[in-house]
């Protein structure tokens, strides 16, 4: 049934709609989480979706999902989830040509590393999420604060080197490009103009 073109369009539309709902709910969370926190944290979904004082733009369901994915789990990197859903829907419709598997790999890696990085270097809570807070504390206990910093920096550098295929030749070319060129200064002779004596 999925080979049917109409079914593909319906499935793609559902993916795009879900992704838009999630993006709006996630963005709204960063503006309204303080007001909604007491109404959402520790509450069941049935209680939250019937709460009339919710400020999230997508209502109780949006507040509950955003609290789950951002505050309790992945922090700001939770945006990878609706972005993947959006790209998948667009790819099914044939509007964009790109590698979903590559985006999925980068997304999963980002959802694991970014929260820890944010928590460790910026000491943030909401943006880092529960996974970032817990994993950072675990790594600090295991290998210390300095060891955690070195590990995160190494992973970040390795990711950049592998993703952008950075090598010594490219680094040397980049340095030559930004290095100011030293041009030889030519001596200019100033000829004195003779003055007429009256």
C-alpha cells in the first residue's frame, strides 16, 4: 500500500504536519516553560491536555511533549527530531534530494554530544536537558572535569575533521589565503623642484 502515490502523499503530509507541530511546541517551550512547568512536571498526559492554563502555543499536548523531549531528555538538540521528520516528508514528496541516513547519523550524534557539551561548558540546565545533566555528572565523577573537557573537545574536533574532510593541505591553503601578502615597498624618489630667484 505504501507504493501507492496517494498513500505516499498522505504519509508525507502527516510527517510534515507533525514536524511543524513539534517545532512550534519546542520554540514556544523556551518562552513559556517557566509558566507551564508547575502544570506539566510530574503530571500525567491526561492531566496536562485538560489543563486550561497552559501557555504553550500547541496547548497541553505541545507542553507535555516539549517538556519531555527538551527538559527531561535532549535539551535544545531535540530539534533534530522534527527536522528529520520534516526532511523525510519532503523527500517522500520528491522536493529535496539529500541523504536521510547521513542526517539521521548526525542527528543521533548531536542529540548525544550537544547536551553534554552545553551542560559542561555553559552549565545550562534547560538547554542541556536531563541527558546532558546526568551524563556530564557521570563523566565528571569517572574521569574528572578536565578529562571530560578534553574528551568533548577531542570528539568535536574529530567530528569536524571527518565531516569536512580536513587535512594538512587544506589547513595550509586556508592559512595562506588569510595570511596578508607581503609586498615589497618601492622607494619613491621625490624630486625637488627648483625655485626661481627673482
